């Protein structure tokens, strides 16, 4: 099967993730959507790696996972602390600073 | 995709993976980064093992030594000619050690050092239960206003973790402008972003704002880096490699031994264009260019002011460094595509930043928008696409970062019962109460406004000149207009400080420790020196103006 | 000898400097210093005159070069003097009459605590006036020209606490400025035409220039003359100028300054001769003013204003004569000199009368003063006879000559001008007789003023009467002395040139007809003011009378058109400046602020909307990049 | 190399400024005297410059040249021609009087606050302005000039906004708001002008490759540096705009009345008599030398604008109710004359314009400072609040009148010489323009005399009845100015001798010759 389709899938996932970021209110979900985007990237890397027949893409995929993990650590820490002080994880509630 | 390619894939995969030689690492060339990272790790160990009372001093010592040593290393490399003649690629092509890299690393390290001083300031807030406190939360984990926090304050806790975090961020920033492949770029990006996200959340006063800033910064930052990553993926797909050199060759079409797969993707410029655009977008987000700027005012306002100052200065330096390398090393063959687009971005950034700043009422937000406008000015230099362009941008970044740190350091001094008095109306008549502080701040504002005899003017002149010579005269005109608009709100602040009557409930100006004084002093000194006698630094930037490829 | 010329100017200038900077400590002696310096200037003048008489006509012109004033490229202005017969005449008149009036002022200003400053101003005037007549180029003349204007401004407004005086002074200066504009434009024209504005070269080259240019220059000079000599249409200031102390009116606004216009025209004879059209205009201006002044003079009840009207009219005669060209130049100057004597005398007389009448100026409140102040009566009377041209007195000769010359112009112009001149003579006789009768004859009409002071008319002190007597002598004999053997003609002819023209009627006829109109005028006046008693309150009078009382509505015209219009213009301009010119800028700033306010709304605090903007930005970025490739 | 005289002349006041600012708060009087002494010393240096300058010598003399910012092709190049010398002398002469006149203007209202040192600041700023003005007269490097042309704004801005008339008819609160409005307006107008010029300066560098006035001018002259017509015009406009704002030329003038109205009179004098001269000076030195063709191309429009300034300024002066604003609009009218003279492109016009800068400086200083003394006595700037002053304070009135007469350029006083030269110079090439401009002298008489009549003559107003006459300090300020006015009016030759050669040079830069008279008169 033509690997290009995986690219289309990756693009689709990426878009879904992005859309999620734009429309979902809950910080956690938004964050999940970002993760989804990252994984879409991974898929793209792997696919290209296969197309080009070199391993760089796959290596990068591993790096990405690590980075994503790190992001999870930091992100969750922040979101949780926000949630504890506001009792709400809605990104829209966090809008004291504007204009 | 042709079957032969697929077949070849299988066969290569089947080969026994035996001949992987150990990577060869030029530790000397990488020493600045390594020193900082090492110090950061030491910092973590300190957190783990050193008793709480003495952590602050140990951390201070470690960080200062590390940054100083790293800077010394940079200077050493530069003097040995790694900036010019011996410039080259290190760490298996991952890191470039050349003029721009060293210049920017030096700038970042100095900015980091000065920023560190503002981090370590412990005289401004009134003592809590007999303990000197800095501008960071007593215990980040505890809910603001909760008993646990009170307990933490009473116990005299302080978040000394900020020092390792700062060092991690700096290490990431050191790598960012010298990254020579897209993977390193991405990793560095995250390495310096994540600590900053955390630092933003750690304000002692106004924690809610601080946390909100952190969340916004984090989510949007992650969003942006996702775009970057996807861009990287596409570019990898296009060129079959993430190394700058190879990509550049592919873009120019000068690549040797084109295998069929590559030939296939090479033809497909859409991958290239979209990929490049997405990566650039990620970098523009970091420099805070319109329309990717919207996080800037909120984060600048919410974050602890020392962090804001450091972030505003160092992030810009690092991000512009990376942007320069990307555009000058990887995508020069594409300049006819991206130049007009970037011009557009520069124009809206300059005008947008200047215009919106006019009606700001919070000093930190004001400076945020001003930094956006300045990003626009620097972009004008980036677009020049000439060696002069590079050196002018380098000079501008150097000049700008110290003014910024100094300005935010002054902001930390003006306080009232609720901590820093950042609302502009509170600054009325400051010039009467404490002329010196007001005068210093006025100097910074004038530098931002680009009045002659300040570093701001020299930098602005440099980038505009480069842009004009690069054939972007229109940008110069827009730049001039937006500087005129920008002048308006800088002057407004000066009017407020000097010509309006002080308010009875006005803020007091805290007398800082030598730390902040040094930060401000360095800021003033650099501002004036670069304004009156910029020659030496311009030469430096000129020599450092060539990228290795 | 030449080097004395500068002294002529220097003496009074020194006086002015000393008196004005000297401060109060000089109050006691100030007037003596002033008079002494004026007199010394007169002495120098006499010395030079004697020296000049010693030479023959060709070598009488003295010149003195002091220093190069404004040298820029081709523009060379020097401070240099030229003393020829014409200037000499003026020097003697100015310094002579000037000294007399200094003396007179000692008495007249005795009770004014600012007498020192008054003498300072008088000296300043003398200096400027002498500079005017001695300059050897038009730019230096211009300095004197404006200098006398300044002096007259200061002296008219000498009693500054009176708003009317201050206004009059300002008016005089402004109207003169309009004239000065003419002079400066004339100088510029000369510079562009001849490359110089020094008398000699200009007059030599005058022939070479196009008539158009010369006419332009001449007309501009005429404009200047109109301003200084109160000729229509710039005459309006002279009447108000009577606000100044009477000696000032006598010296500046009768004898000397106001005649500067005549000097200017006669001095520029060569230019005017080459521009006949301009000359015609000059004569017309002269003729019109001649009648204008006379008519105004008939209606005024203020003795000084009546005399002012007369001055205007007499200068009209001179301008008319000057406009006639070589036929008239000499007589213009001659009449100028005799007029200097008798008009100064008349003014001093009027001053003496006011002195005795608590500064009352309304002739309707005089009457029968001849018994109270005999000397004043006699001197004033002689001046009166002189001005109306009573046979044998100065006015008779000089005015007669002008009327003859007017006819001699020939053609219809000649007839018209001559007729006007005659008519003027008649009216002069009328209004002067009126003044005479209302002041010195009939029964006394003065009453106590509001605070009960009954004026006690009395003769003035010697210091005032002596100058009047001297001037009276002048008014009686000067004319005869000048005319017998054409002394004056021969004296001036080398400078101004002279031609007899072609008189259509014999001189005798002219003289007789003047006699006739003279008698008519006097008779008419006697019929109205001598036979019946003069009402203390002025009757409403005919339309013409009322118009004449208001200077023939000329002031009202000025007020409505210039003053009101000007006020409206300036007020609207102030508005424009504030709303339009400034408004544009402030508007830009405001709109910028508005834009900023609107853009700032985008920063709504919602992270998701920020994300949207980023997403959109990315989309645009990508689209744009692709587009760039597409095009 | 020889002693850097020009640098010293500029550096002395700069150092003086720093020293004055450093004087402790308590020693207010010491600061004043220090400033005064420094300004006098500067005057002495300027006098030396004047003596050392040889009118017959090279175009630029006492030159200094050092490398400064190689990267920008910028050199530290100083040199003076006759025009610059005259204006430096003017500046050096006026500053001591400005300082003396402002002796008490900056005494702090609230004592006790030991940090706040307005007096020191005031005089330090004045000296700083002097330094920057002098060096921008001396600079022969476009960039160097630009730097100080712009930097000058900052001290001026603080002078305008930070110090106001003691008493104010609307009370201190509104006064300070009006002041800061005026200051901001001043700064923004000039900053915008300067930034537009910045674009032009950069453009010039791109075209010419360096900033040296002499080199570029020479290159233009010998044709080795060719500019496309449009480039030259755009660059010219960029430069001219900045100078026209500074000058100020209609319709960019509205900042001046506000600034002069709100600032203390010494500062107002500083603005109009000294700082604004940099604008007109720069037109003469930079616009004409660097862009001769474009200058000629723009001449018609500029002449019209200058005419409008002359008439418009005068008419508005007539319409003012505020003494200082009146003088401001009068100055606008006078700047119209100066610009007219510069762009008439005749030696008379340009020499006249240069003399005009000097004379206008002195005459406005005289008039404005006396007006300041008057205002400080009564505490009001409104003409209507005065009347009959002449009776109670004759000396004040007398000096005021002389100042006024100078303003209406009465012959015998300095301004007449320059004004007539400008008129003649203009008339020689553009007769109609010259004639229209001549109407200005009538209007000048109008507003001056109206001002004098309303304030000084008439019955004595009760508020002014107690008004004291000029004090010694004030006499010391006014008398020398009046003496200068008379001297330069009677014997301007020393000045013209210095200026003429420089003007001849400028004329040759723009390839213009004086028009020949129609008839060559027999000399």
C-alpha cells in the first residue's frame, strides 16, 4: 500500500488535534490534542523514514516521544496547580489578563 | 514510489547493523553548553542534598560560576578563531560553531548572568517572618492563600529551583541558535521552553495571574512547537534528512547521489514550502511576531518580573539566532518565496506592536507590546539577506537585550502594598519622588524609542541601513513611521513620570541590593556605550556575521 | 567743509541719545541741552550755507562718505551724505524752524514732568529728518524716512495715558508703513533695474530704462510720498495726529516731516520726468488732496484739525506743482519753505491760544481773543494773511507761482489743474478767515468747564512769543525775498532744472483772478461768521458739512473695510489654525488611539482565541508562501 | 594636530551641564553661578573661533576629523564656514542672557524634598542644549549632525514640560497639563520630522556610501556621484521636512505657539532664537549642498509656503490674546522670511537669511525676555490684563518698545538690514513674491504696535499700578541685546564680511548667479 496515505492520515490527525486545541475548553483535553498533533508528526516521520529508506525519521520519532513526555510532566504540573487554585481546568476561566 | 526503492529498503534493513562507529564529539567547541547543562544538573543535586537554609547561596554560587565559566569558554573559542577561520560543524553535524553562534551564545550568557542577579534579588519584598524573600513563590505546589502556603512562608521556604531551571533554559537557548539540524533545533526549543513555562508560574505575588500566564504560555507554546515539528517532518520528507547542510543542498539542487526516493520527493516543492512555513511560524511565535504574538502581553504581565525580563531578552536572542540560521543556511535558495512573506510579517509586526501599545495602561504589557514592535524592526534586518543584515541583527539583539533586562529590573523596584505597582497611573510623578530611578527608566525608554546617543538608535540605524541596502526600502519607511508611533507611548510614560503631580497613594521605590543595581547599571552602561561608541561591538558583529554551512 | 555734514545729523542724534538714556538726573537741564544741540545744528547749517554761496553753481554739491553699510554682492549700500542746494534749503528750514520750536516748547511743555523726554524725541526727529534730506542714496533716505515716522509716532503718542493719543500714534505709523512699502518696493525696483539705488548713478541711468519700469518706480515713490505727506488716499492719519502736543504739530505735521513727500518727488525729478504717466497721477493726487484738505478744513471746529486740513491742502499744492515737472519743482519747494514759516507760525499761535485757554481746542468756545493775547493775534494774523495769499506776503508769491505753473502745464490738463488750484485758493481764504474770525473776533463764548474753572485767557511767556514773532517775519517777507530777481529759482535750478512751459494766460491774469477768488472766499466767510454770532454748539449742518467733519467719511470707510474686515479675517484665521491645521494633527493622533483601542479588543484573554489567531496566521503564512511560488 | 577648538566649544557647555547637574540640592545658587560662568567661558571660546576664522580662507576652517563609527561610514568631522560661525556666535552670546533671565524661574516650589533638584536640572539642561546646538552647527558629517539634531530634542523637551511660568491664570494644575501637552507636541512634531529625515539619511548612505558633507558635495559637483532625479528629490524632501518642522514652516508650525506659550520665557527664547535656527541653517547647509537640483525643483512650492508663513503668521499674531503666543506667531512670520531668503537663490537673499537668523535671534530675545519680566510681575500672559505700564515702569516699556521696533524691523536696528536684503534678494528673482512679502512689514507694524498700545499705554490698570521697573539683573540682560541690535543695524559689515564668502560658495553649489540689472548703471 502506498505510504503516502499514511501522510494523509498524519495530516488528518494533525488537523484534528489542532481543531481540538481551538474548540475544547478543558485544559487537559486541549493538552491531549497537542499530544495528538505531536503523534501525527511522529507518524509523518516514520512514513517519510520509510519512503526515504533511512532511519533518521524513526530516531526522531523516539526523540519526539521523550519530548512529549517531558511536556506532559511540565504541562500537567502547571495545569494541576491552576486547577487547585481555581477549582476549574477550563482555559476560558483563565482570562484575567486581557486587552 | 517505485518498487525497487521498496526492495532496497528491505535489503538495507536486513543487513546486520554492525558498523556503527562511536560518534565523535568536539567537547571543546561544545564546552559552553556543556558547562551550563552540567551546572544545571549540579543545581538539581544541590536541591536534593544541601540543607534548605544554604541552598540559595550554593545555587547562586554554582550558577554564577557556571555562567561566567561558559562565557569565558565562549570568549576563548572566539579568540581562538572558532568564530571566523576555524568555524565548523561539531557533534556529528548537530551543532554549528561559528560567528553568529558564538556571538549569540555570549549575549545569552551575559543576559542570563544579569537576569540571574534579578532572580536572586531578596531586598525588594518586605521580610516575611524574618526571612528575606525573593519574587518567587515560597512553595510552588501550594495553593495561593492556603494554609500550606502560609506554613511554607512561615518556614521561610523559597523556590531555589528557579536557578537550575534558569540554567536549563539558558542551555537550551545556547543550543538553539547553533543547532545545525532540525532535530537539535526542536529539542533545544523544548529544552529552553519547558523551564520557562514553569518559571512563569512561580510568582510570589499575584499567583493567579502567574499561573494563568504559565498555562497560556504552555498551551500556546506546545501548540506552536507541534507546528514546528510537523514542519520539520515535512522538510525531512522533502529532503530525506534533517541536517541543514543536506537540506540546503537539496533545495539548491546541488545534492550528489540522488536516490530515486529523494528524486521523487525533491520534485514536490509543496512539502518544502509548507514545511518551511511551519518551522518559521514556530520561530516567529518565539520572537513574538504578529500574528503569533498574542501570548506575549499576557505572559509578560503575569510572569514574575525578573523572569519576564530574562525571557524577553534571551528568548528573542535565541529565537532570532535560530531564525537567521534557518533562513540564511537552509533556505537561501528559497528566498524569493519567503522574503515577501516575511516582509509582510515585519510590517504588521512593527505597526501592530506600536499601535496597540499606545493605549496600554500596564507598564509590563506596554513593554510587551514594545518588544513586539522591536521584533518587527529586527525582522527588517533579517530580511536584508546580506552579511550586513546578519551583523546588524546580532548588534540589535545585543543592544536590545540589556535595555530590556534593565527596564524590567526598574519595574521590580516600583512597589506598593500589593507588590509591584505596574499600573501606569501609579507611576505619575515618579520623577519628583525619586529622580534617579525615573531618569534611569527614561534612559531605557529613550533607548527603546531609538533616540540618538542610545544603543537603541545605533541598533535601529544598523538594521534599517541593512534593510535599505538589501533593497527593502519600503520596510525602512514603515519602520520609521512605526517608530514615530512608538515614540508616542514611550514619551507618554516619561510625561507621566516627570510632568504630572505625584499621587498621594503613589508607590514607593524600594532600595535594591547590589544585585539588581548591577543589573540596572549594566543596562544603563551598555545603553550609553553602544549609543556613543558602538564601533567595537559593530566590528565584533561584523566579524561574527558569517554562517558556516 | 564736507566733513561738517555728518555733524549736522550727529548733533541732534547725540542730544536724543543723551536725553533718552540720561535718566531723571537730566530733567532739570534736558530742555536746554536739546535746544542747544538743535541750535548748534542750525549754526553748522548756516556755516555750510555761507560756504556754499561762496562757490559757483556747479561746485556747490558737497558729498561725504562715512562707511560702507550693507555690502552684499551687487548690493552696495553706503552711509554717505550729499549736500546740494535742495538739501541745503531743507537743512536750513528744518534746523531753523526746529530750533525755534525747541525754544517755544521750553515754555509750552514747562508743566509736563516728561519734558526731558519730549526734547529727546524732538532731537531724534531732527536727526532723522536731516538724515532723510542729506542721504545720497535711497536706502539711507529710507532710514531717515522711517526715523521721522518713529519720531512722529513717539510725539503724537507723547501723552500716552490718553487712549486717543496712543491710537492716533499707531494709526499714523501704520498708514506711513503702507507708504514705506511703496518706498521699499521702489528701491528694489531700482536695484533690479539699475543695480544701484544711489542718487547719482540712478539718475544718470534713468534714461536707459524702459518707461514702464520708470513709471512703476515713480508710482511707488508717489505711494511713499502720499503716506508721509498725508495725500489722498493715505491722508487719514494727519487729522488724528493733532493729538500730539502743538509744537509737534507745528514742526512735524506742518513745517517739515509732512513735506518729505515733496522732497522725495523733487529729488527723483529725473525719474519722474521720464515717466509722464506717473507725473499725471502725481498732479491728480495733488489736486484731489488740495480740495479734500480744504473742504475738511472748512468744517472742523477743532482749531488744530482745521489747520491740519489746511496743511493737507497746501501740501496738495506742492505735490501738484511737483507733478508738473520742471515747470513746478522750484515753486513746489518755494511754497514748501514759505508754508513752513506761516503754517508753523499759525500752529504756534494756536498753541499759544490753547495755552491761554486751558488746552481748549474748540473754536466755538473761543471768540474775541484779540484783546487778551495781542501778540498771538498779530503773529497769527500775519500767518493768516500769508496763507490766504494776501498780496505781498509769502503765500502770495509761492502759491501764485504754483497756480501759474498749473495753467502753464497747457492743454485741458492745464485748465483743469489751474481751475482746481484757483478753487482751492478760494476755499483756503474761506476756512482761514473762518478760523480767524471764530478765534479772535466776535464776543467771548467760553464758559467754565465741568469743575468750574473759568479759563483766563492770557498772553504766553516770551519764550513762546518770540519764536512766533520770528516765524511771522518769515511769513511776511520770505516770499518776496525769494521771488525778487528769481533768487530762489536761480538757487535751485541747477538741481531741479526749470522750464517755463507755455502759459495759456498771462501771469497778470492769473494773479488778478487769484485776487478775485481770494476776496470771494473772505467775503463768504465774513458773511457767515463775522456778521452773525457763532453758535457755541455746532449746528447740524448740511450733508457735505457733516461728511467733511468726518473727514469726508474716509475714516469710516477705513474702519468698515480695513479694521472690521481685518478683525474678521484674523479671528477666522485663529479658528482655522486651531481647528484645521492643528486639528489634522490631533485628529491623526486621536484616530491612531481609536485604532489602537479597537485592535486591543482582539486581545480578549482567551487562550483559545489566541490559538485561533496563530492557526489563522499559520494558514496565511503557508498560503502566502505557496502563492509566492505560484506567481 | 592643533588644539581642537570646535570640540572644546561644544564640550565645555556639555561638561558644564554635567557639573551643574551634580551640584547638591542645597547649593542652588552655586549651580546658577556655575552655569553662568560656563556659558560665559563658552562665549569666550566662541569669540576665539570668530577671531581665528578667516573670511578669505578655505570654505571650512578649524576642521577636525576623526574616525568614529566605521561600520556606518560615520566620521567625527567638524568645520565651520561663515554662516556657522555667525550662528555659533549668536548661540554663545544668547545663552548667558537666557541663564540670567531665568535666574529665578526654576527655584523649587516645595522645599524639603532633597532629591528633587529642579534648579540644577534647569540650568544643566540649558547648557546641554547649547552644547548640542553648537555641535550641530559645527558638524560637517551628516550623521553626526543628525545625531545632535535629534538628541537636542530631549533636553528641550524637559525644559518645556518641566518648568513653567510661576503664576498662571488658570492655576497650576491646568498649567502643568498644558505644559506637558506642549512638550509632547514639540517632541512628537520634531521626532516625526527627524525620523523621516532618518529614512532619508539612510537613503543618502545607500546612494553615496558615506556621510561626509564635503566629500558628497564634492562628488556631486564633479559628477562622480550621480543621483537619479527622483532619488534626489525624495532624499531632499526627507531632509527638508525635518528642517521645515524645526524652522517651523507653515503648515508644520502649530507646535511653536504651544511650546513658546507654555515654556518659561528664557526657554521660549531658547527655542525660537537658538534651536529653531538649526533648522534654517540646515536647509542652507545640507539641502542646498547635497541636493542642489532637487532644491531648485522644490523652490516654487517652498516659496509659496514661506509666503503663507509670513502673512499667515503675522495675521495670527494680530489675533492673539496672549503675549507669548503673539511673539511665537511673529516668529513664524519671520521664519517665513528666512526660508524665503534661502530659497530665493540670490546672494542678497541668502546673506540676508543668515543675517536674519542672527538678528531675529537677538531681537526676539530682547522682546521676549522683556515680555517675560513683564509677565513675571503681573503673573498673567493675557494682553488684556495690562495697560498703562509705560507710566509706572518707563524703562521696561522703553526696552519693550525697542524690542518691538526691532521685530517690525525698523531701519537703524539690525533686523531691518536682513529683512531688506531678503526682500531685495527675493524681488530680484521673483518680483511678485517679493512684493507680497513686503506686505509682511505692514502687518508686523500692526501686531507690534497693537501689542505695545494695549499693554503699555492708556490709563494705568490698578493691577499694574504697583509694578516695579526693571531691576539691575534684568537691565544687565536687556541692555547688551539692545546695544547689539543698534550696532548691527548701523554697522552690519563685520557680519556680512564673514557671511558673504560662505554664501558665494553655496550659490556656486546650486549653480546659481545673481540676476543682472536691466540697465548697467554708470558707477
